C-alpha cells in the first residue's frame, strides 16, 4: 500500500531516485547486451527492460514504506534482469538512509554476494570478472557511504530540533517557576504586613465600638471602621489566594459585587462622613451582565477612594447611566483648594496604581476610560459596552 502521508518534496525525491535507478539499469544493460544470444537478443532486451521498468515502479511506490524487504526482493530480481541492477542499488541506498548501519551492512553484503555469484556463473573472463566486481563494489560502497551521511545529517537535525524544543520548554518552565516564586513572595509579604495591620485596626475599632463610655457617634464610626477592616481582610484573603494559585483560586469564594450594590457602597461612604450624590439611570440593573456590573462597582469604589484621598470633604457626584449600548460611569468632584479650606488629618497615601488598574479592568471588557481636570472639577468617566442597549 502506498504511503499517503508522503509530502510533495518526498514524491519528487522518489521520482528522481526512480529515474537514477532506470539510468543505472540501462547502463548495466548496455554493457551486458553483447552476452545475449544473437537470435534471441531483441526478445531478451525487451523482457529485461520490462522487468527493470516494473522494478523502478515498485521502487518508486514502496521504497520508503518497506526499504529492507524491497531491497531483498530487488536483490533477487536482478538475477533475471540486468536493468534491475539500478533499482537494487538505489534500494540499498534507501536502506542506508532509513535503517541502522548494521542492517545496511547485511543488505549490501548480501546484494554484492548475489552479484558476485551471477558474475561467476556468466562465463566472464578473469579480467572482465575482476573489473566488473571492482565497479560494483566501489559503486555500492559510494552509495552506502552517501546514505549513511544523509542519515547522520537527518538525525543531527532532528536532535538539534529536539534540543531546541527542550531548551524552549525548560526556559518556559523556569520563567513560570520564577513567576510563581515571586507571587508566593508577594503573598507572604501581604499576609505578614497588611493582614497584621488590618487585624490590629479591627481590634482597636472593636474596642472603641463596644466601649461603655464612648459616645454614640464614636461607637458608630468605630463600627464602620471595624466592618471595613473585616471586608478588607476578606478582599486581602482572596487576593492572596489568587497570588498563590491563580488556577484554583481564580474564582473568589464569596459573591462578587454587582451594579445593584453601588447604592450600598455609596451609603457606606456616607456613613463615614462623605458627601455623595448618586444617580442610577438604569431601568433594570439586574439585566446588566455580571462582569460589566462588577467593573462598574469597582470603578465607583476607586473613584470614591480617590475623592477621599485627594479631596477630603468635597461633594462627589456619581452618575451611572445606560445609554446607546454602553454603561457610562461618571464621577466628578471639586478640585481641592489647599489644606486651609479643608482642615483635618493629612490625606491618605496611595499606591498610585488605582487608575492604572481601572484602565486594565475597562480594557478587559472592551471599554474606554478617561480622567482629568474639567474646569474646577476632577472627572473620572468610563464607558463599558453592553450586549443589548438599555434605556433608563
């Protein structure tokens, strides 16, 4: 059966091999035609060429699939046809290319043994016998040597490709290991430093909240601080889990915020003393996809945090509106006028990556975000695409 997986390049090489086999066979036939009986010479030549043509065709079709079996078959066929000598020689070359050198040595030795036997029975003179064997032995030696070189070159290329693949895989594993180690280090640092400080904050807030002599306003503020610290610990636990195993902890355990949770977020900030005006112009918040709603919630959360840090005491206006197939989140607040206009504690330090993180969040859903000064106000506006346009 013909190998259907042979490429066009391999077919071209096999055709060239068959042509070379035919050319070699015709040369051998031309040198031996004088030994045919004159009265039967034409018929012998036709029969010889016919057998040689079949041998070339078989060589073309099956030399890659069964090289050893084909070489043995053609080794015997050349007893009956001088033209088949070329196909037998190319078959031995094919064995040298595709099989180990020991197999090649045995096949080549057997083929040369058959040739030697045929020459010894052909009634040749001593000189003709000697010269013929020298030509065939040298020719087969050259073919086997070329075949072994081709085989060695292919094995070297295959080995180099395998080494390159292994090196690339090893590099990928080293990068992955370094990334995991760095994530582990970050998780440890966050756990050891942030978790400790947040837990202390929760403990102190709890002591103030349940203190018998504390005023009611102070207890309420302490309760808000304690609850916020608890939620911060929950968020920190999830982040640490993702850092340590992003495959198994990619989905957080507790429910994630949605668009309908934005009023509660604003109410929480109001209880902490912030001045916030909220407008939600979405007909059905529950119809907004969970991913878009979660990003909208985080955008509002980061906008309120920025206002608290950079413009404490300012009136913040938050608008969430579904319009034209987009969910638009708009947060504005007056620019700070200096510490004299707003006395109180110094602004809280920030990591400086909040807006960068928002940009990454918005890009994940194919949205856009812009922020900056607009007159005497600071504006943060994000546009998140909706699968179906919603109207307020």
